[in-house]
C-alpha cells in the first residue's frame, strides 16, 4: 500500500505597499504581529525616513529634533521581515498587475496599496519658482533649515504662509516662535510674518471659539492676516491676487491646494479632478479590486474626506482587515470615517488649542496632551 501523500505546493503571493505614510507604517506593525502565510511584502518609498506630520510644527518651533518626528522605514521593514526598496513609483499597469519604478525595475503583485500622500499644486504662475511647498515635508524642512543657517530671514523681509487651514496656522505660529528666539539672539527685530487667507476667515469649518483663540495668538505674535486674498500670481517679491491686489512678500511657504502625483494620470485608475485615487468604502480603487489607496492620496466616495492624518491612522484597521480578506476570498468590510475627533492645534510656544464635540480647550496643558499623544504614536516605531 502506497502511503506517500502528495502535497500541493503553496503559491507565494506578493503585496506591494507604495509610500510610507501613516497608514502603511502602522500596517507594517500589524502584519508583523499577525503574518499572512505565503505572502511576500514589499515597501516602496523614495525616502528611508518618513515624517509624522503631527509633530512638524514642534520641529519647526525647535521643540523636537529631526529624528524625533521621523520613522525609519528601512529599519521598520527589516524588523518586520519586509523588503524595503528605496525608489519612486513611475508607472502602473493594473491589468497586468505590474508596478514600474524610477530605476526601471518592474514588480509584479497580487495586491497593491498606495499611501503616497499629496503633492503641492503649483500651477499658479510663479508658484513653482517663488514658493516653498510644505509637502513633501522633507524637502520643505531642508529648505527651511537652509534659510535659518544662511540668515536669509532678515528683519527687512516679509515671510508669508499661503493657506489658512490647520497646517498653515500651526506653521506660521511655529515660525514666529523660532524666529523670535533667533532675532533676540542676534539682537534684531523679528521678521514680518503674514498669513494669506483665500476666503473671509481662517480655519474654515472650525468652531468659532477655536478661531477666536487662534486669532488672539496670531495677534499677540504680530502676525498680519490678509483675508479675501486669492493668490493669482507669485513674483520674486510680491503676491498678486485675482483682483490685482498686491502684497510685498519675499519668502513664501505654500500650504494650500494639493493634488495627486502626475504619474497617476497615465494609469488606468479612476481619479478625482485633483488626481487622487477614487476608492470605494472598502478602500479599493473604484476601477480595480486589487488596488487599495489610503491617506491623502485617496478620494473617498461617496463623500471626500479632509486631508488630515487622523483619517489615515484610522484607515489602517480597515486596510489590514481587507487585505487579509481579499487574499482569503472572504467578505471585505467598509471604512466608517469618524464624524468627530479631538483636533489639537499647536501654537508654537508650547501651548495649544483643541476642540471636540463642540467643546474648546486651550492652554499649556493642552500642548502637553498633544505631545503625549504624538509621543505615544511615535513610540510604536522606536
């Protein structure tokens, strides 16, 4: 009697993670704790270090060091048994399930997920030449650091932040805190700071008490707010609005109007008007079941979400479940965006303003709360 048994060889499958955003970084931790059998995972990112955006204002203000707010993707991948490729995605062939990198390397996949963030929309004349985009963060921080070191931020110049959402407000208050200390050390007057607001008020969508608290901070810092100024052109020393109103400005930080990466336009993926990947509630591409997208690069249907890190973090559980379910041919679940969450705005000087469910909080203890939350998140990767 023949007792030999024939065992079917298990097929190795491949999951590619494009981009090292918050969702993918957290996903790596989850996949390492509960590995998926016979699954090869590749993380592709143009940078080994990925920043945690929630701590960027603290870095600019001087409260954190560069390493405090960055996750080492290569180290994380090595610790979790995942292949890390430091390269940039160049093209996607979703029908053939192949991803081509800038190096020319072609990777095949069974499933692919994008967490590449957004890129600045610099189509306004002069924006590419005369502004410093806040995204990608690493490029922005390097240019900011150069400005500090070469003393280009003299008292005779004007620095503008274009964009008055949460990121723009936190950024300009961080600039003020850092530059105030530098001016004092050099016995100079602080550089003039101005916040450029497209609409009638800062922090659109925030409660009035939060807006008033932040406006008070801006006033105390002598930061000028220019409302109803829709930037139409950027010159070397001037900003021009659509109504031909002009403002002197020598150093400009672009913190508004983002879009998807240009190369995505050449794929067969269904994209939004701004070039983001349209996804269903399962976080799958509307056009391909094998493609997922999370964070700022995704356009959530039926209702687009704000470009905020809190959504990217919360998407991780759904992405983790659905990748496993898709590979196992099981039902996928839908992502349910939170309708309210604790929003904390750093004010540069180790104070913060926050709100949730209609309640507003502010003060030094709120910054300590924000710092504790941020440190806890980063502690997952240390």
